[in-house]
């Protein structure tokens, strides 16, 4: 019984930490959307809609020689597709991997816009997910560098 109580406490602590990290990230993202003058910056607080804001901030995304049109629609649509098809064997895994890579490219683009000298480091750290809220907190007050 004691082990179950400890496990319950650990789960509670991890959920609490997750909520704190989410609030840190959403606040930083909201601030960036406000500073960029985007319509509906409140979307930065809603998980899938955050991707729309990310797309609006980066404006376009080029992977190799291919430029993805309407990136502000593609990012949330890709994530929704992964959610819907995630349980499908092979297809779900491939879509998850493709979406993960797409997100890393999008994050790299925003890092290059706000802190180009550290964009590669930030992208590598973003592979692990956990540092992302802190990276966004570190760039939230910067002005984007036009490319």
C-alpha cells in the first residue's frame, strides 16, 4: 500500500511539473505572438492552435528545395492527423516520425529568426522536448531577425 502511495505522489508531482512547463511555454509563445502583432494571440494557450501561431510566426518553411505552402495550416493539420492515425500500425509510426521531423524544422526556423547563433544548439536540445519551454522563455523578448 505504501508503494502505491509513493507512486501516486510521483505521478502527481510529474503532472504538476508538466503543467508548470506548459504554462512557461504557453506564456512565452503568447508573448511572442503579441509582439509579432498576430491576430488571436490567445491561441498560444491551446495545444493544437499553438501550431497555427508557430506557422504564422515563421511564415514559411523550406525543407531542401521544397517550400511548404500554408505552414500555419499544415502544422496543426499534421498533428491532428497523427492523433487520429496514431494507433494504425506502421502508418501511425511513419506519420509520427514525419510530424516530429517537421516540428524540428519549424522550431529550427523560429530559433534562426530569434537567435540565429544558437539555432543549431537549440534544435538539438529540442530533440529531447524538455528544454523547449526554457528556450522559448529565453527568446520571447527578442525581436526576430528578418532573413
